[in-house]
């Protein structure tokens, strides 16, 4: 039993790193723009389908597809901001919700038309395999995916704290009026934030396709999980996302192993409710 728990915690922690990467994109968008993007999970789904397309048509391995899909998702994100999101910023809050829910439904319908409803998967990845360490099995694709996710999170952390565009996004998040006085362009900063948040799903999508399949309904699951990870961490803590991502991944893995695979979301949401009841700002949220 102990070995089973340990094995599942290892698997859940590796999956949790990918959840943290997905939530990071959501955190950038919501933290900078205060926009509740319900379509974020469907951007992950779209990224996975684009990974499948790249692997099928171009022969690119799934782990290498972010080199193609990252700039593509960044452009899609920027265009989405200018075409849709920017028009809602001065509207009532419910309008933003309605627009992003509509975008979610559009992306799901587009995926069903473009790739049909049946699940899609790539037959092979160069990072497939397994490693035996101390009696525990580590799936190579999940290990490398977790490491790449951590590197991406660290890279975004340094981008936000050490570069002018990143500092501009942080300043706009804290006080847009004051940031404008020191030369921060609102539209450029918001477009960059939405583009970066969308582009990060390209990395997650490529990593996920190294060991699982995709279907048009997967966006709902990833969207809800990313909101849970973000809410548990609280706004303003990139490092906190990694911790809460591992918590969510571990809770999922243990519930599937010790209880019922169908209950994995239930356990995650129970933890989500409990933590927010005790700490409404999240575990690492700024005051």
C-alpha cells in the first residue's frame, strides 16, 4: 500500500507541474488584465490538436512542436485580444464572462469540425520509455514534461521580473493609471499578456500529447483545473502555482488509485473549497 501511494504521488507530482504551467498562462491573463478567461482550457485543447496536426502532417515530434505552436498561439492570442477581449474591457463584468464562454464554445465547435469528435493521439514520441529507480517506475515522457514545465515557469518568472515588458505587465496589474504615467502602453501590454498566456498553452499541449490523447471536450477539464490551481495559489505568486499544481496532481493520482478514477475531480474540488474557506486569498496570494 505504501509503495502504491508513493508511486501515485510521484506520477501526480509530475502531472501537477504541467497543471502549474497551464495555470500560469491563466494567471498572466487574469493577473494583468483582470479578465476571467473561461476559454483558457480550450486553448490547451487547441494546442494539443495543433500538436497532433504538426506531428501527422509535418512529422514533428510532439515534444518539439512548441517551436511551431508557441509563436502561432501567441499570434492567435494577440488577435483574440484585439478582436474580442479589448472590446469588453470597458463593458460590464458579465459581458467579459459571456464573451469568453462564447469563445470557449466556438473553439470546441471548431475542433469538432476540423478533427471530428473521436480522440486523437500521436503514435510515438522520442521521449517515451520508463526508468526504474528504487522499485518505482518513472514514465520518461512525464518526467521530461515536468522538467520542461518547471523550466518554462522559471523562464516566465525571470521575464516578469527582469525585463521591461514583464515589469510593465506587473505595473499594469498593480495600478494601470500610475503605470500609464511612466510610459506603459495599455493596449500593447494587455495584448502581450493575453498573447503570452495563450502561448504558454502551446508548451503544455505539446507535452501532454507525448503521453495522452485529445478530444474536443478536454478543454473543460483543463480550464477548471487551471482555475483551481490558480485560486489555491492566489494571485501574484508564480512559485506558488508550482506548489499548488503538485498538490492538485497528487490529489488526483491518489483518488484514482485509492478510491475511484471517476472521483478525481471531486477530491480536487473538495481541497479547493477547504483551502479557500480557511485562506480566501489562497496559500501564497499577495495581500
